[in-house]
C-alpha cells in the first residue's frame, strides 16, 4: 500500500505547490464541502463509520444531505433537493438571518 499523508490530509494531492497557507485554507473548504450534513426536512444526518457500519454502507450513504454541485444539496432519504451554500449546506449569513427573524417573530422551537 502507498504511504498516506500524515498532516495535510485532503490537500496532499497538491504536493508542495501553492504554499502552506493557501493549502490550509483550501483544506478547510474541501473538508466542509465533502462533509455530510443533517437534512432539515427529514432530520436524518451523518452516522459514524466503523466495522459494524461497513456492511450497510449503501444504506448509510443514502441517509445524508450531500453536495451534488455548487450550491445544490440533495438528501437521499427524503429525495429533496435544496439550494444552499457553495461549500456548506447552510451559510453563516443564512443562519444569522434565520435567527434574527426567529427572534423578531418570537419563535423558539423552529430553530434548527
């Protein structure tokens, strides 16, 4: 087997190119881009990966909100497709606007 990266992780594909600080910024973005998020419609989210869950890897991969393209997010469980952020399911600005609207309207239980 090939030797894996120790610290650089997902940005190991860039090698020594582009500089350390740029690679660190790209690492943060790419990790959030490839992460699975909890669906705000059906509530299903990411599950842990281990030996027990490898047998049902096909079932686990369908129960998450996953990025399809830039700003397009799809839940394999409830089959909803949603427009979101380019790299994250919900952007910081959207969460701030939702919390402000919720505080103005006085809703407490609707926050997700």
